[in-house]
């Protein structure tokens, strides 16, 4: 297949969230599966004027945006140590800026204009670079116009008429809503501005537009694909998602095993693998206890947490259980995170009262994140919602048992320990349903009980997690199938693989 991936963020060139990780890993995996891949992203300052080898293609762009022709250029670079091309849609007025979407918590005023330009440039690049894709893979609201532009403006063009589209929703909470006046910027007929297509309560909604017009839609886990069709997690788009349920699916993200593999990880004090994890993890746990001045006792359960200090991540529940357990038990906690001030304050106060049972670092540290994943016995993630989640997968890859709320990608990756799942060897963690501190405490208690009194079964859980393949290779195969299915549907006939 010939696949074109359009994204507003791609690792290692520009990143604000998980979207960038997916769009960085997937092209290389698809390439290894034998597919032709081209990638397009905006020419941000971080890539055009950064440390990458960026070349001119010699192709100039003239893109209609809101009745004017806006000039730009197509530049090109490659992924490091790869020959997969990444085309950059450059226009310094739009993209040579400090950040991707805004500064100091305020979105750039012209985001609609910037991304209309980018979306239209992606479609022009097909022709100008003679890319001939079978499918364009769009990602989140920033590429939500591509499917409708293709249908409305390019449909009768032989170069374009067979191109299928897929849009991936990485987090439904971000939808690209703009005042209705932004509709004029798109250049599309106002007939599309209705509540069944591009309008969302008087606003232009670019994610909704993508959902309505793409040939297929997916999210980053199967359970999240179901959950977003309901009112609780649908963010107002549940109706349109239900309407498209027949082409909506979920594919779990993978983890980057060049960075997150305990056998070769240079950031942890001892390496280990599925065959010899007990020795390695003992060293990593001691090191973590030492780092934070916790009692160096290998029998005391150590609970790790890494992540944004955001309501979504279930901090209200964690804090309640933590406070109770810090007072009543010898169980140790190590927390790394940054985010909402109220959680900073609450954690600091707990730390001041229990410095020998709680290790706390309020900030961002990739090194410490690796050391926590390697050194903790269990990892807590009671998210309110979780499109996919990476930390629970890192934990399992590092032999750390996750305790999670059964939602989104957490539900799809963590198999709760029960007699049955332990029996059939699938159990790899603990999970619970209701978003309450009582349920979190009950799940954590089950974990601590097993850790302390049933090492045989505990080791089975660790083994199940550490032995499973969490890599992108698995996810890329699922995308390969989805692309093929989408292309076949679009063509209305089978094509040879
Ligand atoms: P989300 O994308 O919702 O924040 P994920 O679990 O999908 O949650 O991914 C979070 C990623 O960010 C992980 O790679 C995690 O290790 C990293 N991370 C989050 N907070 C920190 C921090 N304070 N220090 C280091 N890494 C962090």
C-alpha cells in the first residue's frame, strides 16, 4: 500500500502529546512491513530551524485561504537513521513560532487559518509531489478538513478519486472548535455548515468534520471507541460517532521499545528481562528507596505513580487512599508529576507529614520516570477516562504490576487478577470499575495482599506483563488491516495486497 500520514505533531520533530508518539512510530513500522509511506506536517520552528537536515524540494505553494492566496513551500527531511520522507508545509508567518498551538495557555488567534492552510497544502502536495497514496491517514482536529476537501473539491480528479481517508481520534476532548466565521476560511460551501456535518452548536468543529467525512475512524483503544459513543465520554459528539459506528474501531498504541525496554535501558541502575527480573528489580527498588530516603526494605510494597497531575488521572481518589495508608501502614509511595496547583499543594503537605514513606518529585524527569517504572512493585492509574495510556504498558514491560480503573486503554491492556484469569495465565494486574476512592483502595488492597502473601501468583502477574509484546509492531499490523479494509471499501472491490 501507499500511505500518506498527515499530522500536526511527529516525534522527534515536534510534540505536545501522545499524537506525536503515534505519528513518529507508525511510519517506520509500516515501512518495515513493506509499505510506501510519506509523512506531512507543518514546518514549525523546531524542525525547520532546529537540528534536522531540512532540504528544499523546490516546490512553491499557493493555497487559497479565506479568499486569498497564501504562499508557502514544501521542504523535506527524513526520520533520523531512516529514508522515510517527512514533508514540511512551510510558511513562516504561520509556523515559525515559539509553540505549536498557542503560548502561555492561550491558543493562537489564527489557528483556524493556519490549519486550513495546512490541510489544503497536504492535498496539493499529493499532486505536486506525485505521491499517489491509496489512503491519507489524518490525525485529530488539526487534519479534520482533509476528508471533506477531498470529497468536495477533488472528487472528480482522477489523481484523487480513489484516495481513501482514515481519521484517528487521539483524545476526543480536543475538537478544534472555532467561531462560525472560520467557515469562510475553509473555502467550502456554507451548505456543509449544518449540525449533521461541520457545525457544532453554531461553531465550526474540525474534529466533527473529520468524523463525518472520513471513510474510517479509529481511536487509540477498542474500549475508548465504545465509550465515546455514550453521553458520559462522548464530549457532545456521541451522536455523530454512533451514526458512524459501523466504520469506527479502536487500535491500541504501542510503546517505543528502543526507549522503554528494561533489558537495554541505560537510565535504570540494573537491566533485567523476562528471564531474570527478580534480581534486577531488587536493585532498582533499592536504588529508588535510597534516592528518596525511604526505608531500604525489599519486603515493603512500593507503589509508583508517574503522570500529569490532572483531574483526569484520578488524583482525587489517589490522595484519599494515600493519606489513609501513609497514616496507617508502612507501604511506600514514589510520585513523579506536575500539573494542577491544588494537587501540588496536597502532595507537598502529605510529603511534609510522611517524608520516610512518600518520595515526591514535582516536575518532569524522563530519567526518574524510567527508574520508577523499574523500581516500583506496583503502579497506580485510576483514570476517569483514558484514550489509551502508556504508563500502564511501560509498567508491565518493566515487571511492575498495574492497578487501574477499567476504562479506555486501561481496560484493554490490564487483565484483573481473578481465579479464572490467574488460572489461564492472562492476569497481569488489578482493575476496578467505579470511580471511587473505596474501589481504588479495595483494588490496591488486593494487590498488596497478593504481593505480601502469595508470591507465586504475584510472579505470574509480573511474568504475564513482562512477556507480552507491547511494541509498535503489533499496533502497526492492526493499522495495516484497517487501511486495507478502508481502501477496499472505498474502491468497492478487492485489491491485491
Ligand atoms: P497522557 O498522555 O494522558 O499524559 P500517558 O500515560 O498516555 O498519559 O502518557 C504519559 C507520558 O508522559 C508517559 O510517557 C509518561 O512517562 C510521561 N510523563 C508524564 N508526566 C511525567 C513527568 N512528570 N515526568 C516524566 N515523564 C512524565
